[in-house]
């Protein structure tokens, strides 16, 4: 009997962006031998105001049934297309509290989020994506608006200002095993900084960009031209060096401007691509 090695958790608000998130989670689960779990939280503020307590309870029940049916329909469509079984759960409560409780319960190796259309990379105290990135110690996959991961030997991977030892042990080597295409490395450097690209292997191609206000727009163009299907970014950590501060502070901007699935990896994460 095949035992899954990893758990992928899709946190969904049932918007259109979450369809791509679920597809990415399913496709990625095939690569890493993982299970997919979908969790939806109904916020009390989403339920219309009612005249009395009895009517309020009826509204809550109706909304819960409607959301569960919507979630079931989404998962059923994905199962028909992929054959991958997906576990689901739907609760009513505070967004962050319920998400934190569920994450602690199932302890996923990776969380998958849909990409918002608004400028959600801006720091806001109530920002859910920022909350997940700040509190979860594993990898976080941010889905692109349209492009999804399609596992094959022709996959093209990119890494934004990272080196092999910046990732959990084994992940860089496993990427090379999966795809025959060279890994594209994108570096943002200060004007006086020199990046040693001679240390790269034959299966790596490096691109250097001088830091500027428009550098992420330029990198986004290069990512598109190279048909990158999955871009890796090292998350900010307490041990981030001064040399990397100008790029780690731009993670939010990269997520907003680069329209491909982005995997934000923390050094504490155990996820490895098999």
C-alpha cells in the first residue's frame, strides 16, 4: 500500500483564484507523493444580518449548507479531472483563529493559497496571506492567476536570489531529477556587488539584474520569456543577511508582479520534491 509522504493544505475562500490553487496542489501532490486537504472558513461577517436569533440561526445553517455544496462541487470537478482524492473541511468562525487551529491539527508540510487580484502584497495587520507567511514554518505555494503546474520532464524551474544551501536539504537535487531543463537563477544585486556565477553547474543558467524600482517588472518579463512554471523564493528569516535584505523585503512585490506559481521556502521546512 502506497503511503503518502507529505500533506498539502489548500486554504480556500472559494473564489476563482482558488480553482488554480487546488489544481496546483493536486499536480504537485503527484510529484511529491502527497495528500491534498482543502479547508474553508465561513466568517460570521459573511452571513447577512437577521431580525432575530431564530432567523440568524436559520441564515447560518443555510450559508453553511451552501458553502459545503460549493466546496463539494469544486473538489468533485477536480477529482473527475485528476482522479486524486481530496479531503475537505468547512467551519464557521474567525478566519485566523480557525486557520491556526486547523494547521496545528493536521500539521501540513505545505500550504497552498490562491493569488488575489488586488495589491495584497502590502503589509496590513489583518492580511491573511501575510499571516500565513509569518506564522507557518513550512513552505507556502502562491498560485498564479492563470498558469498552473504541469509536472513533466520539460518543466522549467526558476529561483529568485537563492542558492542550493538556502533550501531544505535535497530540494535542489530533486528538482534537477524531475526536469531535464536547466534551472534559471535570477539575482538582484547592488551596483558594486559581484555574483559568482562560475560556481553553477551546467544545468543552471544565471541572470543578474541591478537593483532598481522597476527590477521586479524586468524579472517578471524574464520569467515569462523563459516559460518558468514554478519559481522558488527563500522566505525572510531572522538570520537574513544584510546582503539579501534588498531582495527579501521585495518578496511581496514579487508575488504580486510575477504571474506564475511561487513557492516560498523557509529553512525550517521539511518539504522535498521527490
